[in-house]
C-alpha cells in the first residue's frame, strides 16, 4: 500500500493528514469535495481512500457507494474517519462499503495503527491458499459484497470433492490432497483457457471450492470444467489415482445464484 487519497472538507485537517501520511512514506493526493472525489480517485488510482463521513457538499457514504459501483474502482479499500464513533455509526459505515473506521481526532500512532489494520485485512484477502493458489473465503465474501453494491447479476458455483474411497474406506490423506490440488488446477485452467472474465475462484478448505462468475457464464463454466476434468483424467497417472472422478461429476441447481458441481 503506497498511495493514499484523502477526502476531507476541513482544509486544515486534510493538510495535516497529508503531511502525516508523507512522514509515513505514502504518496498522497487530496480533495475537499464529495463531488470531485470519484473523478480524483480515477485519476490518482489510490491503494487506500481515507474518507470523511461528513463533507461540505455531500456525505462520505455517497462517495463510498459511487466507488463501489465503479467498474474500475470498486475493489478500492475505504477507511472512514469521523468525530462520531458510536457502534451504530461504525456498523453503518461498514454496510455502506467501508473496510475500516477511525475516530477523529487521532495521533500519528493512531493513523499508523489504522492503516496497518487495513494492510493486514487486505493481505488476508489477497493472499491465495498455499495448497491450491486460489483465493480466500474472506476475499470471496468481499467480492460478493462488491457485486451486490454494483447490482451486477452473478452466479456462485460451489464445488465439493467427496472423500475418495476404495472398498468403502477412505484413501490416504495424500491421495485426497492430490485430488484437491487437481480440482484447483482444473478450475484455474478452465477460467484461463476457456475465456472467463470477472471471476473469483476460492478454496474454503478441505474439498470445498467456490467460483464467482457473471450470471451468464455459470452453465458454460460447469460444462467446460467437466470436459477439462474428463480430458485430464485420461492421463495414466490421473486415471490410476481417480478412476471414477469424471463419472461422478454432475450439476445440481440449489438456487438461482448457487450452483453445485459435485465431484
């Protein structure tokens, strides 16, 4: 996180905040207007937006909603700041698209701590699962929230890898882990090679996977994934490890937004 944009109608406070951020090593820009905030954010493309709740020509929540609805900026982290910090105000800020909240006035150490918390949150969201190289469940929830803010129709595909058995008994953990890595590789290959965009694949643990897609891509993704798995298992090593993997692949619709592909 290197670039921070400040939106605050109090010019004196904004100037002090910019100076403080500079001392912490951040590149900054500033605007005092809610109306100019969206255009400024598009120009500066910050890693973090520090947004005052009450502005002279608008409300910070309106700016946050505009950010969350923008196709280029909607992932931008937003740290609200306000002199009011009751629990209900903080909860409302999160519902309006905020990722953090800091109460005014604050010291340089308070500012450093607030940004560190944002950094930690973003790392937890952006760090992929080491076993599968897919996104985190927290990252998925954030992506779903952003789609809801933008009113974008979407599909959420849930995939589960049943414990693979031999003669009614589970196989060794190593075999199941290999199956998890195989499914993850098939998800990544399908999304990349078959032309799917605006996606978020997630491994939530054990044999459980989610893939966030545009609404129109859901059926095609399932078809492509099943075909890729069928083709991949023709390799001798896969055929030996998972003799019935492709045979057990079928789709079942639970809700208009959730598709289940059981492997």
